[in-house]
């Protein structure tokens, strides 16, 4: 284990946090700063190896509030640049802070291909279902019919579900949390850091100015969250509700919500969550669940180790090529072909 012990204060910069009062970003920042000391200890990562990369958007100001290395890049390109950073120095613990507009619209191509390649990045996707920094245009995750400045009569587009997108792009890790659930967010971040490969955490985040309470029907106060969300943990029964008396079963090739003790259902009938199952079928169903038909799934939904991690594979390939090459220096290169001595 590491011989260094950090506290959240070690990861807090001296910059004034300039998000709107009440913005969900504050809670997510808190969760990250609480998670990093535990991650440093668990993964034997010293402070100077943590790096945060962001694109453009409210969430992308994140790097200024972290006392780590960071790079505020350009719109939609955070995942591409983070890939370059990780490949150049695989020892770094690279984190991407991005929004639903930044990574799912202009950056959608970079996002899905980083997932497909299984680059060892930790991506925190802030999903407030709106463009906040540019003052309230609809985004790829805005609900169908949402009235915004760019859809004054309501959107006519079906939104992306980030979980379905990640798993469909052959993602090996997907988790979801709510900005107010700081402890759950922290748990997801620690699990993401321990995962080898691309890890995506969707944070259901509230924009108090342009899309207030967009998640409130299922992720509002604690009572609402207990009844309308389900927190999944590997190896545990898929139970939810204030009394933990509701659960999920699998019938007729689909998930079904039941109440334990009613209609003949017992605790034995309730599914046990297996986050490590390689087959994507059930994970895709869990990620796709939406209110009011189902509880919204929170926690680590999928965590599957894959033998191919992009940055590690590139590093190994370079080592193999270098070992076989007769050229090991610039001098070797200059003398490798036909040479002449001019007198």
C-alpha cells in the first residue's frame, strides 16, 4: 500500500468556485475531492499523477477547482486529448469531466471511439439535459417535447440514454449517480479508478437556472429517490423502495417490477446484480430503465475486465518493436543506411 496519506483538502485548489448557487456541480466536485484520497491509497497513485481533462461547458470549469494537473481543452475533444495524454504517459490517472452536450453532441465521435478502444480513462459525464453555459439550448439528452430557446415548440428528437450508448459502444464500465448522492458518487468513482479500461460515470446533475428539477420525478428528495430509483451493488438483490420491499424479476424476456410478498413473489425470486457478467443483455436493460415504468438504476451497472486496454496495448507494442529494432538511438538511425564520409 501507499506510504502517503492524503485528505480532500490536498485536492482543493485556491480558486473561487464559480458555479451558480445550488448547481449540482458543487456536490460532484465534493464527491471527487473525497474520492481521490481513497483512490490514491487503493491504487498506489501519488498526488502528482492525477490529471483532469475537460472540454467546454459548465462542467469543464472543474479542472480549475482541482489541485492537480489539468488541461482545459476545446469543445467535444476532451476524450481525444485525454487519450493522447494517457498513451503518452500510461502511469497517469486521467479523469475527464464533460457534459451531455460536450461529449454526446459535438464530441460524440470521440466519446464512442474512446469507449470502443477501451482507453484507461475515468469519464464523469455531467447530465443536466441542457446546454447550460450557452444559456439553455436543448441537448442530446433533453426529454422529447422539451421547450427550450432552440426548441420553442418542444423538441421533436428522441434523446440519448448515456448508459445504452456506452454499453452499445462495447463499454466495459458504466455507473450512474445523482449529484446529491455524494457517498454513492464517491463509491462509483473509486470503482471506476480501480477498473482497467474506459470507465464512464453518468451524474444526473441539476441546472438550477435553465433546467431546474429535470430529474426531480425520480431523483428529487430522499423519499422520491427511495421509491423511484434502485441502487445496484454487485452480488446483492435488486431491491428498492423505502421499505426495500420492491424488486426486479426477469419474466418473458424482460424486467418486471414486483412487490415481495404479493402475487406469490418471494425474496428468492428477486434478481441478484452481477456487474461482471460479460453478456450485455441485462446490463443494457438496467441502463435503459426509466421512470415511471421502472426505477432508474444507480450505482455500478457494468464492470467487466477486458484483456485489451488501448493504452497498455500501445505501450506493449512499442516495447516489442523497440526490442526487435536494430536502431536504439539517433546515432544508430543516422548510421543505419548507406553512409559516406566526406573529406
